[in-house]
C-alpha cells in the first residue's frame, strides 16, 4: 500500500505545481490584456516569460498525468450551471 500512497502524494504535489503554473500564466495573460506588461518588460523579455509559463503549465500537467484531467473535469462539473 505505501507505493499507492506515494503515487497519490506525487499526483497531489504535481497538481499543486500545475495550479501554481496556471495562476502564473493567468497573471501574464492579465498583464498582457491590460497593457501593463510594457511598463515592466521588453517585447522579447515578455514573450520569453509567457512562453516559459506556458511550458511550465504543460510540463506539470503531464507530470500529474490523469490526475489533472480528473481534477479539471471535476472543477468543470462544479462550475457548470444546473440544467
């Protein structure tokens, strides 16, 4: 049983990092949408930062494996209005 618990813990940690990467990406998207990115970054620097955020989200999602898909589906079910 310890192996299963270890796997669950790894998925939990990967999900937490995936959530953090998602929030970071959302921050950069909001920064872009508002135009405030121009105050803090050059075009090249901002492009590099946002592409790093996209890669990080993808990598952590892959590391979490099915746990991310299941967690996302569960969240979508909770957000979906009742028919």
